[in-house]
C-alpha cells in the first residue's frame, strides 16, 4: 500500500509518467458524463422516431 501511495505522489509531482490523481478523476467524470449524454441522445432518437410515426 505504501508503495502505491509513493508512486501516486511522484506522478502527481510530475516525477513519473502517467496521469495524475486529478487527471484520473477528471477523466472518470468526463467518461460518466459522456455515457449519460449518449444515453440521452439514444432516448431522444427513439422519441423522435415514435412521434414521427404518430404524425403520419
């Protein structure tokens, strides 16, 4: 455990390659938001198709 924390601290300080803790958090947040937006788009596509059939 201590080894992991040390490596994470070194990444955050720019001493190691890879994403920092804040970058990982931001990436996870953006991925969740992206997934929600894709789901919203899918719902809107289905609603559009439904209402297009109703107006014929």
